[in-house]
C-alpha cells in the first residue's frame, strides 16, 4: 500500500507539472490539447487543493513540484482575470496586462 501512495503522489505532481509546461511553453497547437488547455483554471484549483493534501501526507518533494506547477499555472490564468475590469475614466479599454500578437 505504501508504494501505491508514492506512485499516486508522483502521478499527481508530474501530471500538474506536465500541464504547466504545456501551458507555459505553448505546446497546445495540436488538436486535443487546445480543448484540454481550456480547463487550466480548474487545473489550478485542483493543484492548489492537492498541495496541502500532499503536505499532510508528508510527501514533501511531490508537494514542492505541485506547488511550483500550481504557481506557474496561476501565472498563466491570472492575467485574464485581472483584465476583466476596466480603466477608470477610459471606457472600453481593458486594464491589466495586454498581449499584442502580430
């Protein structure tokens, strides 16, 4: 049973880390990845909830990998949440970070 806990902890941590790398590097150009990456906000939530569970089980390396991956995923998602508000005095202009894509 102990090996199952080790495998489960690393499977969770590596899964979140792979998702973070795919999202950060931009490897989502192929067909199913585009649809899966749309669920990144939910992956952030799952990763953030999984880190305390791993820490409670005293799986420190797995918790560290999952925590760094959760921060990376949150950094990918939060700019979209921040730009939802508007500049005061400038109607129609989103505030926050803007990416210019040529």
